[in-house]
């Protein structure tokens, strides 16, 4: 833990706190404000997706940049120590993400991934979510 960069540390802490992370809550509030009605953490769907708009058949996944490896994002860089351990772990996560998203899409769901860092940029976030809901 001591060797983790701040982004990884906060991501880890959010995970320990459970599912209801700050980025997820930001997205939920926004979707709700836009009139989207949803269920949370639906276990019977692949990967227990965060936000499920059942009637619209849409799913929003809120991904932490470190754990889900947001490509090109500075919050996704690996800690300096135990790099093999982290690489394996993160690769496992991203492979699981890809497989789950494929399963959901094959079952007819539209899937949007919102990255943690995007939840800090309201303009980008609002644009992204409203485009997705309007589809
Ligand atoms: Zn990011």
C-alpha cells in the first residue's frame, strides 16, 4: 500500500469502501437529473453493471482509471514497485471488462463506459451521458 501512487491509493480505498464510489455517484445523479431511471449493480448481468436502464436497454459502467486501465490516462500508470504483480492484476481486470461488455452487447444492451477522470470534467461528462441517453 505504501508504494502506491496517489491515484492508485484513492482507487483502492474507493474499492474497499465498496461499490458506491464518488465517480459512480456523480454519474448516477446526472443520469437521474436527465430523467433516466435505473437499477444499480444488477447481479444477474455480466460483471454486475453499475447503472442499468432496464427499459431503455442501456448500461453505464463507471470505471476507475487505475483498476480498469484507462489508456493514456495519467491515473492509470502502474506503481514503480511490483510492476509484474500490478500488470497481471490490471490485465486480468481489463480482459474481464472486455468479455463482460461483449456479453452485454450480444444480449442487446447498449453500453457506455464513463471513466473516473471524466467525472471530474462536468462539460465532457454531461455531453457524453446525454448523447448516450438520446441514442
Ligand atoms: Zn482516466
